[in-house]
C-alpha cells in the first residue's frame, strides 16, 4: 500500500468517524454511560465490601484434628466459654482442606501436650498453631478472637505460677502462638470483586463498537447509501478498512474513557487497598489499556462481519444479541476462582476468556510471560482472521443489493483460478494454525501413550495443521497448488547451496543458544530443563529412524510448505522480497517460542535468523524444495548430535545447552555456510511482482 492509498484510507476513515461521532447515541455510549456506570459500581462495591464485615453475633467455626485439643483449649480459656457462646469446634481430618472448602473459619492445633496442661508447672509450655485463608475476612476475625483469648489466658496462668513459686524469675511462656497463612491458588488479590473489573472493561469496550458497526453497514444499506459508496472509484477492501478503522477508533475511545473512569472511581471511593492491595501503577494501567486496544481491534472486525448479513438496522440488532450473550458467557466463566490463565492451557487461546484472565492477572500484580504472550499473539491473529472474514462478506454481491448475506458467501469458491493465495487467506490460515499448534504442543505430554506413539501422533498433527489447513484454504480459494505452494522444480545451484547451508549452520545455531545462556537471556525453567534431559535420554532408547522422522524430517517439510510455500508466496506478490522474508522469518520464530506450554525466549533469535536464511533461499530459487532440503539437513544434524554423542564428539552438550561448540566446528561451519550462501546468491531470482491481472487464469 503506497502513500497515496494510505492518505485516501485516512480521509475515508476520518469521514466515517466524523459521521459516527455526530450521532447522539454514540456520545451516550462513549461518554455518558461510563460517567454514570462507574460511580454506581463504586457504590455497589463499597456496600458489598461492608456487608462482608462480620457482625458481633457471628459464630466462629474452629477446626480441630484431635478432640483432646478442644478440651485443652477450653481448659486454657477457663470460664470464658460461657462468655463467648459463638465458639463452635468442628472435628476435621485435614484443617487446610476444611478451610479451602469454607467449612471452617480458622483451625487450631496444639503441640507439645497430649491431654492436660499443668497450669502451675513453670517450665511447661505448649504451642498453638492457627491456620486461616489469607483472603478471608471471617478468618481474620476468628484469628483475632482466639489470640485475644489466649493472651488473657497467658496472663492468668502466668499470675498463678508466680504466686505459687516466688523464686522463679523468668518462667517459660505458657502458650506460644504461631500463625500460618494458606495462600489462595489465584495468587495475591484484595477481593474477588477485583475480578469483575476486567470483564466490565471488556464488555463496555464491546458496547462502544456495537452501534457504529451497525450504522456503517446495515444502516447504510437501509438508507440506500451503501450502493453509492460501492460505486465510488475505491476498492471494496479500502472501503471496508475505512469503516473498520472508524469502528475500532470508537471502541478504543470507549475503552480509554472506561479505564479512566474506573481509575478515578477507585481513587475517589477509597477502595484501592481493598481491591488491589499492591496498588495500581501506571504500568499496570498501560498494560490493561494495550490489551483493550488489541481486543477492540479483534471484536470490531467480528461486529462488522456479523452486521454485513443484515438488511436493516433492526435485523442487525437481532443478530448482535446472541453475539453479546456469547461474549458474556465466557467472560463469566473467567470469574470462577479456580480458572487461571496457566491451566488448562486452552485458556490463553480462548477468545475473550484469555483477555479477561490476562487483565485480571495484570491487575493482581503480575502476569505469567508464557501464557501472556500466547494471549497477545492469538488475539492478534484472531483480529486478522476477523478482518479477513469481514472483507469476504463485505465484498459479496449481496452487499450491493437489498439482499440478505449468507454464511455460504464465506465458502464460495472463485470462478477463476488464482496463481497464489491472497494475503487475507494466508493470514486466516495463520490464525487457525497458531492457537492449535500451541494447544496441541502443550497437550501431548498428557496423552496416555508410549513415547513412540506420541511422536507418531505429533507427526500426524503437524501434517494436518501445516499442510492440511493451507491445502483446504487453497481449495476454497481455487489456488493452483504448484504456484500457490511454490512446488515448481528448482535449478541445481540453489540445491547445492542449500545442502552446504544445511550441513554448516547447525553448529552456529547451537553456539548462539549457548551465548544467550551465558548472557543470562535464557528463560528456560529448571523443570523444563530436567524434562528435556529426560526426553533426550528417552529418545536415545527409541528407534533413531522414528526420532529423526518425527523431530527432523516431518517438521522441516511441513513448516517449509506452510511458511516459505503458502505464506511467502502470498506475501511475495504484494511486498518487496525483503519484507516478505522478514515477516515470514519473524512469524517462524514466534511459532517456535512455545514448547510444552513454556515460553522460551532464547529460541526466538536463532529460529528467526534461520528463517531469514530459508527465506533468502526461497526468494533466489523461486521454489520451496531447496529450503526443505536445507531445513531437513539442519534439523537432522542437530537431532543426530543429541542421539549419537560419541559419534559427534560430545557436541550433544552444546546442542543441549551445556557447553561450547569447538572452535574448529564454528570456523568450518562459517566457511561452508559462506560458500553455500554465495552459490545461492548466484542464482537469478524468479520474477516476484506480477500484475494482478496475471495472478488469475481460467481453469
């Protein structure tokens, strides 16, 4: 997209946005609703927090394991039992379980005494351990009640001992109290009410985009102005993008105003300490705002896609009611205390749930990096996919006339055959493959299968994702397989260069990982390091053929078909080669960040650099086959170094991150790689930029 196209898009978006902001319904949703909603929510939260405070007539439920503890405890309190009838002792098998279940308020356990305490023995002392949930107001009150009573008992027993034996100068303290706090599984937080705030922010952001999306699609169809716009000398995609930018801008403004009003309400009402014990920092607010912007980009496209079906304003509203209910339902699921972002790993890729959970973790004081990165990337890809779907629906013939759009418009094959996929189709494939790759990769370890079976299932899953998904997209888009996946034969020079690069790059990549570890850039947790060590030993005990096929051959083939075949070919026709290489390389690196549910940042740089080399080979050769050969050799030698440590002279330690690669290997690898790159460079690249009229041909 050139500078003139961007200028035209900006003017069209400005025109759409100006019309939207003139409407009073937009102003009500954008400004008045937050001004009224958050003060009312603040009052409601305040009264709810006050209602949680226990009254003077509250009965405290005390958990005990041994019945003897009740007798000794009441003996220590003496006559205080008749003055405090709210004490109730509940025998349990496990104090912690009863507290987590909410059956008791506090637990006590007496240590150092079996059945009876000699109140006059100056050297006898017992230990009373109390347990409570760290976020339970009732538990705090019960603990204070017990400590107050034991303090009185300590004083009285000490007085009795001093009266009996005046020659005792420093008698032992009769009762020593130790308090144990049980951390909740959700981490530190002030109140469960704080979990509502991200959901309210997300739902209000959705609300801000509802009216603009209806008015700019179904509303214009009803008024008869959409046909005039479609007749203008502007592409349908540019017109849709202008409307999308306008809707997203209103959604973003709604999110900013709601976040601002929420912060002001919390500060004015004085609920900050109750809701957020660690306080609200500018960084936390900025992180939540960035998350809202990303979600606004995703849901604005979803709303435009849905409203494109409607013929009138009322019909569009009827379509959006089920969508809003679907949006609220997963948001309510995220409020459940047992639902966390880390587990199950489905949460980071589930739309809406993942955004609310990540915002909740951010407001709670810290979010896990691995699942947080999955949330951001998956939502980013979902936004691209939603824009792609909206563009297909908006460009359908039904939009031009007073007809109702059909879901079949999404699956209608073009009549004319395409040479390569459209960028929208390639991005949609990426949005499907990424979350499924993360989900399947994190779930393989949980399968009750043998190691060999897990490898075989992994090969099948990789082929289904990286080949099956783009193959289906190619069929629906009527794309020629040979040109769409760059399956054309290659000349000899690129193949020779790819072989030299494939046998020489792996020592350099292994050493790069070692250098990152020495610089402290490794994020691999110790538990994963141990698992990888066990996996390496397990692989040595299996058939080398199965291991090499599962970890070298199949991943290399299917990844090259997807990234350098399907995706690169789509980008190559609309971007300069350098940009196509960089985009596919970065995405290739991002796909390798996640291993078994962990974020491994040290894998990003090596895989991205390898992706640049593979993209370079793909550009110069015009074919995916040299890259496949390079990738297979590279992976195969890395895996072989781990499988056969004696044959490779102990290089498995460097491959597994435990030592440096010998200097002679590095120098030899650099020399051979330079020769291979020079040979590939000598190949004249095929023509990349083809006119749009040449991209299609009759079947």
